[in-house]
C-alpha cells in the first residue's frame, strides 16, 4: 500500500456550530452523531471530534496496512506516542504520534 492521507480529524468545542460550517462546504454528513460528524471528500474522510484536544489542532491520518508495525517504525525513527492504538470501528484501529517538533500525525489501519 502506498501511503495516503485517509482522514483528517478536527477537534471542536462547539460541534453544532462547526458542523454548520463544514456542511456548507461538503454537504450533508454521512455520519452525524454526538461523538463524531463526518464527510467523505473524495478519498479523504473529514471528521469533527468533540472529545479531541482543541489546542493540539487537526490530525491527518495516514492509511497503513498494519498500525502496530507503522507505529513501531515511526517511534524508532524519533516519533513519540500521543495516544496508543485503539479500535474505532470493527477492523479499524488508529493511534496518534508526534514528530520531534511536537506536531501530531495519525495512523489508521488494521
């Protein structure tokens, strides 16, 4: 698999107000729940997360075949773990790491 950005998750403090802005851009969301609102924009998922760390900013998730293998390789290269791998839907796991400058990036896969 070639690395691709699969998802961008945006932490929000006011889900309803932020959803209105992105609905204007992307239309009706495919997922509209109190814990997550999401749109498919081409091959990329755009999501709003009301439980996220607003100060940390959006996180771009790279699609990988194996989250654990990609996570280990990134840590070996100098990344640090922000959130451990966890399942977010059946068969889909994510984790968030930081580069040496503290910038977050995510991995999504199995």
